[in-house]
C-alpha cells in the first residue's frame, strides 16, 4: 500500500497522476486479491485449487502442442515468437506457476501428505524443462535441493530411489531436448557462446539503459512510466548499430520494460520506493520462525523479479497478491498492508 502511495505521489508531482494510476491498476487489483486471500479460513482448499489448476493447464497445453504438431506446425521452443503460438501463458509465467505448484506439493509431503503427489511434481518439472524456460528450470533445481535439505533427517531408501528416478528423468529431458542447446546459445567455446548469448539476450541492452538512466535520476527516479518509457526506448535505439533497421524497429515497437522489478521501482519511485520494496523481502528474514513458508515463497519471487517486471502483468500482480497473502502469517501482518 505504501509503495503504491509513493509511486502515485511522485506521479502527481510530475503531473502524470491519472496515467500512472491507470498504469498501476494491475497492481491495485493484486492488492485487493492479497486482502481477500488474507480472509480465507481454509488455505488448504486454495492450495489444492492452485496445484490442480496448474496441472490442468499443463495437460491442456500439452494436448494443444501435440494437436499443433499433428497439424504440421513447427515446434521450436528455442525461438521466442514461435513459442507464443504454442503456450497459453507467457513462458516465464507458465514456468513460474509450475515452480509455485511444486513448492506447495513439497510442503504437503513434508507435512505428511502422500508421496503420490511427487507424480504431479515430476510432471511440472518435466514440462518446465520441455518448454526450456531458463529461470523456471533453475528455480525447480533450487526448490528440489531445498526440499531434500528439509527432509534430510527423514530420508529412507525409498526416498533416495525416488530422488534418483526424478533426477534421471530430468537428466534425460535435458540431454534429449533438442531446443535446450539453442535456447542457451551454447557454442564450441565460452567466448563464442557469450557473444551469441549477448547478441540475442535483450536484457543486456535493457539493463545497460536502466543503469544509464539511473545515473541522472538515482535519488527520486523519473517519477512516472509515461516519462520512463520514452527515455528507455531512446536509449535502446542508441545502443544498436545504425544499420540494423530491423532490430531498431523491434526495440521501438516493443518498448521493453526494465525486465527487473527492482530497477523499475527505483526508476519511477527512486530510493524511497526501492527501500519499501526491499523491506518486503528483508523483514521476514528478521523473524524467520514467524515467516517460515513465506521466506521460501519470497525467495522464489525475489529471483523471478530479478528478471521480470511482475507488476506490469495482470497475472503477475494477481499471483503475487494471492501467494504472499496465502502464506503471510495471520498473526504477523506486514506494516504496509495494514
């Protein structure tokens, strides 16, 4: 709530209050979801709905991909525009949904729920690796290590076998996935790989422009997205070689956001906004016993927000509001949501 207030006050000072309010309507909807979820008396029901909703989405999307393949549509998960036609949700967010579903499943299993739910977890991991969602794959690996660490004292032979089976399946998917090498731009040596990756990865230009813009506005930001977007777009164009018309037009048309939620907040709300956002992740660290599950959730969101502007998408805002609202301890309310 306080973060939204700071953003809108800065926009009012800059004369862009109405446009910024319209821009923040997704964030406001996420805030309402947070407040509603906080009133839920049966969180387990929400968890079941979420997990089986994600499973349904995976199955439906898999059938859709198979149907498209049968129609002769080229399946290439290493190429961005191609993937938009095959996935029902933007790839990073679809992968992140599978990660959050597995967080819930692993929590259930540690709480004594049947290990049969590992089957859904395996399906989520395999699907994420199949669509070659880079951050999603990394978060799944991190989450699996976290889960193994949590149950290390309870591990029996059957658990070791299960972990081995899951690791083997994931390994096969990785090795046999024809799109993974191209997705990571892997070449014969590191230098060539880095050059190719830098040429294709838009975040190199975006983050460079973000920090360049911050040089002149690091204290209070540029105070509105109406002011930020043209500055960033002009910077993108200046970073591209003049003769590459197609790439220049691509960046002009897309008007990419910062692809980092912390940079975005810093750029529009300055140091005050950044400190408020950062406090959301720092305060639970000071009270780890009260925020047990939420610490894991916030770690996942923190890593996701390092490469995505989740508050720019309706799904991102609703997801953040719902999941954080579900796992914030009922007796320990974060001060800016009171």
